[in-house]
C-alpha cells in the first residue's frame, strides 16, 4: 500500500488523473505503469467512478449523425 500525499489525493478527487500520476511519480520515483495502477487503486479505495478516457462517445454520435444524414438524403432528397 502506498502512502499518498495530500496533493495526489486532491488531484484524484478533482478528476485530474494524469496530474496525480505525474505527482506520484515525482514524489516516489515510481515508473509510469506502477504509478497509474496506484492512482487507479486510490480511485477505487475512495469510491470514485473510473475516469472516462478517449473520445468514443462523441465519435459514435458523429458517425450516427452522418449515417442518418446519408439515409435521409438517399431516400428523401431525390
């Protein structure tokens, strides 16, 4: 179990996961993978939902809109 500084805890609770990983690495000398796992463990222990990563939601929405527009154009704009 890693002892977390107040700065790391504050970054995690504020949703700044990357900042928390950077702080933890600077404070402890951990590698990237170990610090990431430690921050994720801290998130779980605090009962926080996992941080969302990537942009899949907006991309899926955009693709859906494009498909709908193409279908509309093909069937109704003859």
